């Protein structure tokens, strides 16, 4: 039996759809995410991470 790889989910910014695996050019993909639900919330997750990183940068100054 072969090794089963975990599926990766990507959010396609051009179509607004979630894709399984790398189906689109990297410039249009956000991810990978572990679940379809996470990929569907790609912009929300990115916003949250960006805000957290900005706070960390401000606290280091």
C-alpha cells in the first residue's frame, strides 16, 4: 500500500472557490489549509494573522 498524503485546500482568489490540491497558478492561490472550512475563511484568517503580526511588530518597537 502506498502512503496516503493529506489533502490540501487552497482558496482561489480569481474564482472565489476552494480547490483541492494545486490546480491554479500560485499567484491566485491562498493556502494551503487543512480543511475546506478553513480555506473558505481565507481572507478572514489572513486579516487576523496580519493584525496579530502588526501588534507584535509594534510591541517590539
